[in-house]
C-alpha cells in the first residue's frame, strides 16, 4: 500500500496524543482521570488509570513507530476507544466534573467525539480498508 501523507500525519498526530494522554495518566492528571472511572467499576480507580495510561502510551508509540501491522494497531486503538467509552458515559450520567467538563452539555458533547476517535484510528492506519478487503475475500 502506498503511503498517504494525510493518513500518515493523522496517524502520527493520534499516536502523539495518546502518548501525551498516557503520560498524563501516570503523572500530572492522575486524579482527574481517577474521577472518570465509573463508581460501579469493580477495580480500584488508580489501578485503572495507571493501566490505561500504560496502554495509551503503548498504542501511541505503536502508531508512531510500527510500519508493519499498522492496521492491527489501528484495530487495537479503536477497540481501546470503545472499551473506555462506558467511562465517558458514566461521567455524563453521574455528573462528574473533570478536565473542564463541568456541565451536562459539555459532558454530553464529549460523547459524540468518541466515535470520531474510533474512525480516526481505523482510517489513519488503513484498518478499515483491511477489514473490508477481508470481508470481500470471505464473500468470494
């Protein structure tokens, strides 16, 4: 597959953002992230924040550094965004203030950006194309 400069830039930007966010999980924004862990989740909030930070750093580094298996990294990144979505929903439902999201409107608006992140991960890594190609071969 030929490299598309726009896709590459989008992938690198997403990777950098994930590394930044993951680092913030482990350092300066740890308490803010803990506030986003749903009350009903049966694991210690600090452990969730630390683990998700490590995962974000790993995914971000893979998005930036891996040439091979890029589509698989995109799928894993999209799956991660889906996996953390219940926390975003809980933040809205529970009315938890964090990261400047201090109104129901702001928390609700944020929910609409999670699908954008999923699509970004799939598009920028060409994971969507890989899935469609596999589907087409399976139907043949």
